[in-house]
């Protein structure tokens, strides 16, 4: 009785039959190989696009370079041995030079260097404060403009009536020293001597874009703002 093939043999035979190319495929591949070989041989013999000339020249250059560096390549083991001997000799005869980095790390700091380091650390933690502001400085600009008043009403401002253009909450601050103007930078200090003497106001808000040289004073009470009306005054900007 003939023995049946094992499962492994059957699997191997199946894979071999699947991956092995057929006779027709091998014949076509061999024909393509021969055709490609003939074409390359013809291009080489006819020196198409100087292929043979360039290849030959490059090969000759490579041969010359090989001959030039052949002595160096033959002596490479000797050079390596000499370099190793120099390194060992440096460690033996010049230990300070060979261990310069380690010796520098072990050096102690002098008293002057330590005091400079401590002084630098103290300077980093010292509070210097701010330069004093001179309230007696003369005004930089004078403007004669119409002056009105406004309050934190939605009809007079926007949907955030208490918040100024600079982000200040005037309702929480509750001090009547804020003005709105478009022709001065936010944060500018101004005085209105004709009405308020030396009282200082701060530009923290903006007016409608159609108003240029005009100023609004913020007030808590709507009645006071209406009573103020319109006044033409000279303001001082600092």
C-alpha cells in the first residue's frame, strides 16, 4: 500500500506550485532578458550619448585613485598602531594635559569668585521698584475742545457699559476721574484746569468713531451728566 504524503509536504507542494513561474512565463522572461542584453550591447558598441566614453574615463580615474591610495591603505595598521602609542604616551608623560578637564572641574573657587556669585544671586532677588512719576512736569499738549459727560448706560456705551476700552471696570472702581477720547493714547493723564483745577483724569475709554477732537467725562449719575451739558474748555495732556 502506497503511503499518503504528509500535510507539510502537501502545503510545500502547493506553495511551490503557486509561486514557481510557469514555463510560458520563464520563456517570456528569458526573451526579454536577451532582448535587453542585445540593446545594451548595441548602445555600448555605438557609444550612444558617449556612454562608453564616459564610463571608460570614470573607470580610469577610479583606477588612478586606487593606485594613489594603495600605499596608505597598506600602511593603515601601522598608522593605527602609531596613533595608539601616541595616546598612551600622552597619558603617561603628560598626565595634566591629558586630564585637563577633570583637573579644571576639581579646582576650587576663589573668595573673590564666590563673592561675585553671591552678589549676582542677591541682585536677582532684590526689588528695585519703579521710577518716581513727576506730577509737576509741564503739560506736553494743550487742546481746546468740546467736553461732555456720559454714564454707564447701555444706550450711551455698548452691551458692557461698565468696561472701558482699556478693560477697566469703572462701576467697580467707582471714581469719577475717567475720560473717553479718540485723539489721545489710552492711559494718558489729562487735566481740566478751568473746571477741576489740578485734578488728574485718565484716558481709559473711547468715543464713537465719528468724534475726533472731543472728550467725554464719566459720571456715576445720569442726571449729573445731563446737567453738565457741553462745555468748550482747554485741557492739558501729560
